[in-house]
């Protein structure tokens, strides 16, 4: 039996072998109020079973088996992580490497310094011990809701939007739960826990289903009655779980080139009507006005953001909606994912928050820097594109370390947030699923469904995303006293979204230096 360890930044395949420099122990470094992960790898010339794995430590530790996705290119890519408590015995084939992931949480009140413990692995070929040497730095990163960095995933607690009939209530995410049932809320709690870990602090709100399901409807021609009961319950649920810094209201204008807007009919169904129709004008006026008054009543105006039309390919209807919001929702912040530089420029006098796709930012970096100087906020996003391998992205067939480096590139470019469309779109679509024919492999979800245990499984990309945001928080702490040195560290790893160093050892060494710098910075008088 060969047993060795690997950094969380390394991509380990089934055909990965032990090397002359591989270590039989695991070395980890972490801030406080942070997660830290590492891998233990097993391989044998004979088939064997892993019976159990135990971490003998005081720190909370989740232990996972590595799973693999196989696409038409034939390679088994490591991504999904399944908790060993949900698997029991795991059979491993001869001449095949199996990864075990350890995921520790380091509390804010723990003593800094070195902590030594061990992990015990029980197999059909005997029991094995792997030492773990953990160094905890005296630096505390902020809670998810207080993070400097902003992360927003499009999150689907319902069917893929917009669903046509509010009565179709049992198709969500392969779980087939009735919405708002006890089981559904239990699953929402699992999502909230995952948001805390990955540091998703901008809550994407699919507002139309929440209104429709509560009975909001057209009560007479071009007059609507809005019921906010489910909307209130939904946002309070996530705010109470300490994962929310801001609230992002999903656009009601249909995306890209559409000239239609979502509306509610007399039976509380969600329908589309022409924007420039009498009903389109009347509904948007009623919706924006009622939403503003309700958010103001809840005391959430300073945390609330509007999306108006996702990825608009013309400026006409986005500006139309922005002028309505300016009139009916004064002071409310409006931003949008933008996949065309030309449209971005047309919105320069109207948009508060520019979220260009990664390659659009690179194409128009000077323009977006000018927007920052003018007081606008700039994030970036990815959605299927750019698919070229020289760009950072979140595909399964990219090294998962790319998900970590995205945040380093954001820091270097003075970008304060990242948006991605695919948190849990589990629908079986060849384009962006984990089906063999997928083009944008895994782009639709960074977690996986676990229907049997009413939870979700995380992934290597999930861990890398989380680690990158933790790094960003450390960069912001370090820059308080060492601005030039911190910026130099960041540029060493990611100058941009197409110029980066994805060597795991280089990243590990740079993060180690960052931890030391942040520790000194946070403790200087």
C-alpha cells in the first residue's frame, strides 16, 4: 500500500502515482476563523477497501472521498467530494489512486502556533496513520457577512427560472420536494451552511416565484396585489444564518435580446408580456413601487441591489428599467452581468455596478478602471465563456486551482466581487452539466445533489473558491501595513485573468508568505 499526501491545490487523478518527493505526512497552514484542507492518497497493486477514516483532533473536520467525472474525452476528472459518513466502505481497484480530503475549520478563539495530530485510516489491508502538522497564524479573517470580497452565485431554490406555472411544485433540483415543505426548508439550511463556508455573501433572490407562490396576483385590470410572506420568510431565513452581506433581486425583464418582462396574472401564474405594452408598463410600475416600499419597511434598503436585465445585448430596455427604478426606488443600487463591452459603454451613465464577463473586462480594462475612478463598483463574472484554457474559469476540466486564482486576479485588478451563474443548476443539459457530452463541463453547478441524505455534496472547485476568498481577506489585511509587498505577492500569482501561475507549489509558498505578512499587519500597533 502506498500512502502519501497532497496540497488542496493539486489535481489528483486515478493514475497519479507517488513520487520521490511525496510526503507521508500532511503540512497545513491557516488563519483563524478559516477553513483549511489537504489530501491523503492511497494506491495499491491489489484491490482494497477503505473501511473508515478518523481525524484525531479537537478541530471540526469533515472527511470526504474524491469522486470523478468522466466525459467524452475519457479522462476521469476529480471534482465531487462525498462525505465518508454517507458512503461507508469504499472499494478501490488495483493500480488506482483514491483521494481522501480533510476539511478543517479553525475557530477564531483558538491559540496560534503549531498543532500536531494524526489521521487514522482503516483498510482491508491494515490500519495506517498519517501525521498532520498544522500551523495556525495569529490573524483572524472576517465572517462571511463582513467579508471585504463579494461572492454571488445564482442560486436556484426552485425550478430553473422562470417556471411557467406555480402549481408545478415538485421538480426542484431532482429532490422533488414540495416548495416550502419541512424537507425543502431543511435543504435550504444545508445551502445556507454551504454559503457560510464558500463565503457566498450576496444572496440571489428569485423574487417572482416567491411572490406567485404566496398568492400575489392581478386583482383587476392592470392592478396587482403583492403578498410578501414567502419573500420575507426566505430572506430572513438566510440573514438569520449569518451568510448575507447584500441582497440581489433577480431581474424581471427576460434576458439578452428579449423585449418581454415577467408579470403575474389573475391566477398567480408567472407570464411574460411585452415591455412596451400597457400591461408591461403597469406591472413594472406596480412591482418596483411595491418592492421599494416593502424593502424600506424591512430596513434593508442599504443592503438591497437590483438586477434589471441579465446580459443585455442592447441598452434600450435596461435604461428603460433603470429610469423607472430611479423614479420609483430612489437610491437603490443597480448593477448587471454584462457580456458585451459595447453595451457596457452605453450604460456608463446609468449603471452603478458593472459586472463584465472575464474576457470582456480584459478587453475593456481601461474603461472599467475609469468607471471605478468615477465611483462605480466593478465585479467580474463567468458563465460558460470564456472557454479558452488560457483564461481562468470554473470548468471541471480546468485545474480546480483556477477557482482559487480568480480571486487573486480580482485583487490585482482592484475588483471587489465575483458572480457565477451556476451554484446548483442540476438539470441534465449537455452544454454545462456533468453529462458525457458537456461542452462547458460542470459550469452549471459547483455543488452536487445528495437526495438520499437531503443535503448537497461540495467539490474541489468549491474548496478552491473558498480558499481564494480567504486569501483575498488576508490580502486586504496585509495591505494595511504592507501595501506594496502585498500587491507584489498578488501579481506573482495572478496579474490578470489570463496571466497567472497555477503551479500548486508556487501558490502554496505564496499563501504561506501572505499568512506571515497578514499576521504581522493585523497585530501591529
